[in-house]
């Protein structure tokens, strides 16, 4: 993921966020076949639980930022350890129940994002209050969260050598 200003295009910001979530959940549907070995992406490791946690945390973090800025309040910096931290829970097997929870959580977060972004005017999307990226840029930045799921990949072929 990058700290550079996100590139945007003509797509609706809400559809960008929802498409990322759909992509993540499509991959997550294969993760019940995970063999327990973390995947390496650069100097970091990823697991199914960690990928879901990071996507969720990223959505929540920027939603808090967006809402604070709209309210004219200061944003609260996150203090999460991001992907540098791998918790014991991240290493747990990824079960059908975990997949069901991830679907519920991320689908609801996607709906919150879509409702919020769709209520903003083009001016609010592109000339957002407060400091930081525009809300359109934030939505496109959130699409980069697919990185975490892509790091785990499609595990539908058990024993695929990953």
C-alpha cells in the first residue's frame, strides 16, 4: 500500500469500495482450505485472519476520519499496529464460521461506506473539509486494501504450493 496521493478515475467512489470488498470476500471464500502457513509479501507475513483484520481496520479508520471531518471535528489518529503486527489470532485456522463473520462484517461496512459516499455531493467528494485527501481519494485509497487479501491469494487449489 502506498502513502502517495491515490489516483482516481470516473468510477463512483462507493462502487470502488464495494468492489474491493467483493474482491476480498471472493478470495476469502477459498481460505477455509488454508494450511496454516503464513504467506510472505515483502518483509511482512499475511494470513486469512490478518487480511480480514487489516481490511476491516482500514475501512473503520478512514470512516472515522471522514465522519470527523464532515462534522468539523478533529480526526483521531489510529494507533493500530497495521500489518507489522501478526497476532496469535491471525495464525488461527480460518473456518466456515470465520468466513461467515467476515462476510457479515465487511458487507455491512461496505453498505455504510456506500450510503455515506452516495450522500455526498461531487463538490464534497472533491473539495472535502478538513486536512487530508479528498473523500474521493480516500475511497480509491481504500481499494488498495485488496493488497492484504491478494497477499493470501486464492486458496481454492488445496496444496497449491503456496
